[in-house]
C-alpha cells in the first residue's frame, strides 16, 4: 500500500508539471506557426499607377482578375534637385491618384476587394531627374528639405495607420540622401513608428541596396529590382533563370545577415528587344518584343518567387485604365500583352 501511495503521488506530480508546461508549449507552437505563415506569404503585387481622375470599383476588379493580392499606391512630392524644399499638398495640377485624397479613396476601394496595400511615396525632381542623385549644397538646405520630407511622409504614415495597412514604404530610390544622412532616417523611422504599427520598408535602387545604413531599423529589405541579366536581343527564360542564380545568392546572404526578408518594391521589363540588358531604362528605344517581356517575367517567378527569403513584389506598372498596353506598346505595363497571362498564371500558383 505504501508503494501504491508513492507511485500515485509521483504520477500526480508529473501530470501537474505536464499541464503546467503544456499551455506554454501550445503558445510557442502558435507563435511559430504565425511566424511561418508570415514567412511563406508572398505579395503578388502590382504597382498601381495614380490616375489623373478618380477611379472606381472596375479598376480594382481588374487587379483581382489577374490573381494579384496586393498593390502599391504612389503619391508624389515635387522639387528641384539639390534644393532644400518640396511641394506636396493642395496642388491644383496634381493627378488625383497621386494626392492624399486619391490615395485614401484607392485604399478604401482596394480593401473592399481584400487587397493588401502598401503606400510608396516618391519624389519627382526636375521633370524626371534621378532621385538618387539629390544632394543639398548646405546643411541648412538639408534640414529644410528633411523637414518637408518628414511632413510629406507622415501624411501617408498616418493614413497607413488609419486603415491598418500591412506595411509602409518610407522612401524610394533616394540613394545619396539615404547614405549620407543616416541619423535623420533613424529619427524619421522612430517618428513613423510612433503613429504606425505595421511593417516598414524602404525601396532601394537595385545597385545600392547594400549601402543603406538603416536596414536594421526596418522589417523588409525593399529593392527596386532592375538587375541587368542578359545582353541578348530576345533572351529565353532558362538563360534568365540562370542569370538570377548569383543575384539570388547575394540577396539571400544579405537577407540572412540583416535578418529580414527581401521584397521587390518594383520589378518589371519593357516589351522590347534587349529588355533584360538595362531594365531600368524608360525611353522609347528598341523595337516591340512581347515575347521577350513574357520570358523575363516568367524567369522571375520561376527563379526567385519560391525562395524563403523572398516576400514577393510589385510589378511595374499597372494602369487603372484597362485599355493601356497592347501589341504595339513597348512600355513596362504587361496589360493586354502575353505577359499579363503569364503573371496571372504565376500569381494563381503562388497564392
């Protein structure tokens, strides 16, 4: 009987320990599962171009028709390169879709379609001067520019908070500004986080992402991914996938070192000959080549999209007016081209 009491007590003690530890184990399992779900989610996204005039439900139906699950919206501020000021509010001449009013309306309509939205503010300098070269001449000019930039960014950080958007992009291709004014950016990030609790990223140019000094303060390594891949006139998918291999190796190593996933805040190819040679170029040159664009886009999906360090991306670019693109168009949009069907197929596959 004494032995029976001993074993009964031993059994009860063990069971108490199990039931004490079990809730903790379940909690840890739940957290791990949530983390894995976030890791495996892909932004199957489109860069939704701001329209001159208001758009309605049909424009967002066309986004979901292609199996996209996310869009970026791109409001603009305007300035003169190397000067210390920006203009960004109450502009009678600004396109509706690039203004606070238009962005908010588009957020509302996109959410009705269960689309995830990332606001990606941008700057337009001197009729298209590359933003990455912007450098103020004096410290006073820098501070004035930074004050304007902060006010501009906070409009959209607060809008992102208001609608509980999943992520917010704090800047786009501001290479010199990002690299030479790191303390400003760290302060800006703190100010954004005081109002917005979602994930943060920054859209670095493809050739400068390793030099951004504040990735450790953010949640995604954002890249505008116009990596040169091939000098062929009409490159084939298999060769382009091979060209992505070393780039993916570099991106994976960088992602592992920083400890956050990579997201392509912009990516895409014009429907031209030599589309993968200098993909960032936006001019009229080179003949229309619809197949070349389709092959290059398919190569990204097959060579990059499945990688665990990769969180997806946003194709440049998608017009609310569905009549854009077409067989005679040599621009970036995949609309009304073979590339549109390619995108729809892979977005469906990576749901």
